[in-house]
C-alpha cells in the first residue's frame, strides 16, 4: 500500500509539472481599464476581467487602471513598477484623456511619455519584455459632455494619437493594437467616452486575441 501511494504521489507531481504557469500581464491604463464608470451590474463585463477569464488560466491580468489618467503620469508608472516584482508583459492603454488637449504639442508629449514608460519597464523587467501599446478607442461625439464643443477636434486628436503610438511601437519593437472604431456608438451613450458592458465585450474580443498572439 505505501508503494502504491508513493507511485500516485510521483504521478501527481508529473501532472502538476505539466500545468502551464499563467503569464502575468500588467495593464496600465485610464478609466476604461479601471472600469469605475461601469454600472455595478455590468462590472463583470470589464474587458480586463473578461480577457483573463477567457484565457482559461493562461493569463493573469493586473489591473493598474485609474480614472482620468493621462500619459503624463510617469511618477505613478514608476511607483507601479515597484509594486510588482514580476511581469511577463505590459499593456499601456492611454491617450483618451490626452485627447482633451487639442493643441499641436499634445501628441509629441504623449509619445515622449509613453516611450519613457517603455524604457523604464524594460529596465525593471528585462529588455525583452513584451509591450503592447493600445491606440485609444473612439468617442460618440453626440453624447459628449463638457468637451462636446471640441468634439471634432478631439476625435481627430484620438486618431492622431493612435497613429503616433503605432509608429512608436515599430520604433521600440512593441506590439500595437487600435481600439478606434471598436466600440459602437450605442455603447457610448453615458458620456460619449466610457463604454458600457457591450462596449467592453467588444474591446475584450480585440484585446484577448491580441494578447493571445503575443510572443512570450
């Protein structure tokens, strides 16, 4: 009997040894990452939560989203790096709040900020750290609140930010995905910016596919 138990013990070790270790992904973003604008009944639709659940144990997503965060948040980013000793990948999902600045310096400043984040993250987690830059999502201009008078200019700035982040991704050997056009207008009725549950479903579909395809 002890011999049988010993055999079963070593077999169980083999089974667990073959189980894949989840990849830890830090998602540094704004309110669309944080999900604070979602109604309580729809919190389960948050795209970060969905991507982790749909990965079937392959991914552990650390939600480092914060409402109102622009790219000019380097001190917060540096503090975040000290909180997590390990990361297998980093997602930077910013730009929506920067788009409220419709002046010419907006995009160059945002690019410089994100470039600095990439450099700091790779210094902390290794030069080969996979980084996914996310082009900001679209807005519903008709439903905007305080920035409705500059709706057209803000939309143009979002497109410009996305294009600049895509170019930066090539320069810094990062991955890129655009969320512009992913969220339907019907999911942006609250304030023109924050997607509802269905909008988060749409984002999760795109983000899940992109993260699954990362080269670890």
